[in-house]
C-alpha cells in the first residue's frame, strides 16, 4: 500500500457519489441529527473560510452517521444578490449565467474536499421553484398584515443604487461595498419585525447554553429595548405662529426622567418633519438649509463623531416649569430611534454636554453626588446621585425617583411610561434586477394587488440590459406590463426585488422537504416536525451573521409558526461561530495578497491534509493562523498513519485482547488508544475542540510504535480509523476497506474495559528545575513517593537542606532546598 492522495481521494469520492452514501433516510422513526453550515454565495471559488466552515459541519455529520443517526447534512447557494449583478456589469455577462457557472464550479470543489452533503436536496435560492414558494409566503405575510408598503427616509447606497435595511448599514456604510450611505425619501416594503420585538428578546433565554453568549448579547443590544417616559413638548405661541400653526408640539422619549428639570435645549433630527416643513416653506436661510442637507448626507456613524447643529429659532415650554427651551437641529439626533427628537440635559449626558459647550448653551445641574461635589463646567455627571433643583423631588435618589416622576406625568396627563426599541421594521425592497420579484401589481383602479398564487412564480426575464443604472426591470418593454389579478385591467408589476436576506431566512426549512415532495411544496409539517424537532442540531457559520441573518431567521420562524406552517419558536438549537482564517496576522484577502488557494493546496497535499490542518491548527471558535510548515506536518502525519496501518491484521471484527497478559509497552499503547476514543466522544458531544481529538490520535500512534503486538495494532487501527474518519475520511475509508471491510466505520466502538495503570512516571524537580523521574504504583503513599524522589535526586541534594516537599498527584514531585 502506498499513500497517493489523488488516487485514494478520487476513488472514494466516486464511490460515495455512486452509492448515494450521504442521502438521509425517509424513515422518521430513526433518531435524527440535522447538521447545517451557513450556505455560501456562489462567488466562483471557495476560500479557506469556506473550507473551515464546511469541514466543521462535515465532521459532525460523519460522526453522527457512525453513531447510527439519520443525518441531514444539506448544502445550497445563496445565489441572488448584487455581487452577481455587479460582476455582470464588469464582465459583460448575465447574472444568471455567471451565478450558475460558479455554482457548478463550487460543487466540484465540494466534491474534491470530500464533503458529505446530500445531493438530492441541493438548491440555489435563485431557482424558480424556490422563488415560487417564497412568493407564496410573501403573499401570506401581506394578507396577515406582516408586510406593508409606505414612504419613508431610507438608507441608500449610491454605489449599488439600492436601499439597505438598517442592519445592512455598518458604521454608516454599505455592508457590501463600504460606500457611505445617504438618506433618500422613497416607497419601500417592510416586514413588521417590530411586532415580534419582545418575543425575539424573551426567547433568547430559550437558546442560552446552545448559542455563544456574545451572539445573544449582540441580538439583545440590536433589539434595544428600553423603558422610559414619553411626553409632548408644546411650542410657545410665537413659534406656533412662525410655523403657521401647522405644528403644536413634538414628542420626545427619555430613559432618564430623573433629569427632566435639567433640560436646557431640545434637538430635532435633520430629517424631522418640522425641519422638512421649515425648509420647504423657506423659514430658514439658504446657509442653514445647506447645513441641514449636509447633515442628511453624512453617514450615521460620522454624525456621531463631530457634533454640529443650528438654532431653528423656535421655542417649546418646559412641561413642568413652563420655562422657554430653545429648539435646535442637531446631527447626532437620528430618525431611526424614537421620534427623531430629544430633550437635552447637558449636565448629565456627555453628548448633550459636548454640544452645549460648543454652542454656549445653558447647563442646568439637577443631580449631585451623595458625597463630595462635581465641576459641571468641565464635564457631565452621569452617575446615580441625589436630586436638587428638582421641585418636590429634591433629596431623592435619582434612580428611585424615575418611577415617581413618571407617575406624576401620568397623573397630570402630560406623559406616560413607554417602551422603545432600537429595532425598526425590516425594509426589504431592492432596486436591482438579480433578486426575487415582489409578487405585487400596481393597478390604477385597485391599488396594490397581490398576484394569484396559481400564477407563481413571477420569474425574472432573461432578456435584460445590465448597465448598472438602476433596475433594468423598470425599462423592460414587456415584463412589467400585465393585467390586474383583481379587475383584469392593464397594470404594472412591482419592479423592486427582495432583499437577499429573505431567501436565507427560511432555507433551512426548505432542506427538510424530501425528494417525493420537492416540487409539490416548500416543506411539509411532518417533515419539519421530524428534522426540526429541537431545531437544527448544529448550525455553523461566521460571527459576522450574529445580527443580520440570525435575527431574520428567528423572525421568519415565528412568522411561519403564526401562519400555521410550524409548531416551534426557534430554528437553531446549537450555534457554533467559527473564527476567521488569518495569514500573517491579517484576514485573508486578495487586496492584501495573503490568500491561500484551496485548489492548489489539495493538488499538492490532498483534501485530507487540508481538513486535518483546519481542525488541528486551532479550536473552531478561535482565529486560525495559516502556517505552511503545519500543513506539511499534517500531510506527514497522514502518510505515517497510512503507512503504519500495515502493522494491523486483516479482520472483520475487533480482536479480543487479555489486557492483563500484555507487556508494559503494550498496555500503555492500548491505554492511549482508548484515551483517544474517550476524548473523541467528549469533543463531539461537549467541547468541539477537534485539535485535542487529533492530538490524542497522534499520541496513540506514537505509543503504538513502542510495541510490536499485532493484535494491539489491529485493535488500535479499528478504533483510530473510526475516530479519524470524520476528519480525514478518504484515507480512513481506504485503510478500513483494506483491513476491516469497512465494518469499523458503521458501528460505534464500545468502551468495555477500564484500564488500570500498573505504574506512574513522576517527574522530580529540585527548586522547580526538572532533574529526574521515578516510577511508582498508582496508589503509592505520599511518604513513599517523597522517599523515592529523594533517593533518585540524591546527587542534587548533597549539602542542601530540604525546606519544602511538594507532590502534585500523578505528575511530579518538587523538593525546595537551600544551602
């Protein structure tokens, strides 16, 4: 037998394909495991992040198949989206052709890596069948009142010429191309995700323990639930007249009602309707309007850095004191949170303080430390303290006073306790071609009308001109012209397409559909109840999806439950977020010139080497630093593992061994094999530290080399090829076929012996420096261990006085001396 990775890997990849080795059973009486990786965008080539993701999921899938579970391990392609359209513009190709060519190439790469995906359940979200089912769900959501259309200020990416959801704006920029976003007033379709805000927040408790704490915290912060006081600020008579009595007041929300007496100014967002009215009616100077427009066109993140604003020349009355309070327009106030208006308390808020200092506004202190003082001219005091200058609440603890102040507002009927959320409804319209069409029609007589389900899918036309100037659907001569499904008159199709996060919000349910029902329905209740019982058992993907995808998938699950499709609340039981793959300390990227081509790696070393290195180099949740010498080391270990399999005999069942009759070296080797087995079970069921599993196997192989008992070698390889098959499947199937007729890969090895160690080797240190070793029985007394250590270390103890004797059980003895 000679280890030639190309030949071995090709042989088994063909075998698995021909025998449909990885298709799940339709027998729903079997215990199941659903293993899922976050599916890729078909960019054309896998990168090492993909390889890590899918190697992790494949390892779980192969392990659970060995244990007798019915395993669903599917793969698909998140194939709609702007990158395909941008590539078409750049290369003069069509997004559809570009996408499906890339899918074919990536499928080939999956095969060469030995990934055990179900072939019968492969999908691409741009498939017309997928679109058909999704459009049906969209219609159901519209009928349920969970999808609506309205005009609003939206995040607009000037580069991609499309709207973005709030979650897709990262640090004020487009999540895909990093272009700073601007605000644009447009019609948009929205999912009513805010209707589920409390449930999305509360149900995080249901997945504690299965999800990383970091992800749970990120979702909690994004939903951003806060309790506080909402009240109206009334304009004075002069300001109302200035606004032509169009506005009497505006509402504000605060989480700090204890600071209410310290309000010294209020501020409106540049997009606020009052500011818009003043601009449209020329109530501001041209210079002021230019300043406001500049604020609007600055990204949200940049607006928080350098505070700027202008006095609108308006005043409101303080709700408790009646004092006149100036109204400003400020760049730090955003329409995305609350009402787009804030009460400002410079003495007790750092942001308000900086703004007040810049524009020389009043600073009215109303909370002081219980002991000592505070210089309010140099900084805000933001801690809990004692109220003063606060009327009847003077002397109260500021935190405890909040309840009383809200109660007073409610009794006076001038405000009320309110809960606010950072989460906003999810805008899903995109002004691009390569996406799922929104299945609505605009009729002059009937308004917005849903397409009839029997007419689905509403597919994209192929004959379009892609030039990057907005959506080509707007300019298509025939596609958008249709008959109204309600009245039959001429109408126009909706030309906006859906945000691609819609497709990835339910794809895990689509995989549950078996081949018998694949074309009939998106999934059946029976199938979903089986595969999603307790949710996806292991869901694996990057931490970058902690908010966007995972929040939307949780939302869709709850919506589908309310539509009667499902009977559970959460989609993913266990979430593993793998770390990035780095090289030279930085994330791999073409711009940095530090990428590693998986194809080249496989060509040189084989897929098993790539898999072994990926799992051995670091625990899955940690960043992985690429190391060429470690890759070489992984290859050498696999070759050694393969070559030494010749020491095992050919058999069809594990040999019976009398442990007590073995030599010391044979017993030690056997123990190492069984330690590796125990470690493997711990790794898959609890820790996911595959590097320790691999290290245990390496230790076992090294221990085997110290003895020549053929039965010990045979038993060891029966166990070790089973342990390592999920990690390096090709070489393990090759060894197993040759030696065991594949019998050891389909049965769980039972640990039916407990090996008692005959002796222990303890290190002996003098003043912490290792000097020698002693061999003792496992139950040796402490006194005897110290006596043996002194004897063994006698030459280092001459002329010394022992001042302390330390025994670390099963590890070492340290003698502390002086002199």
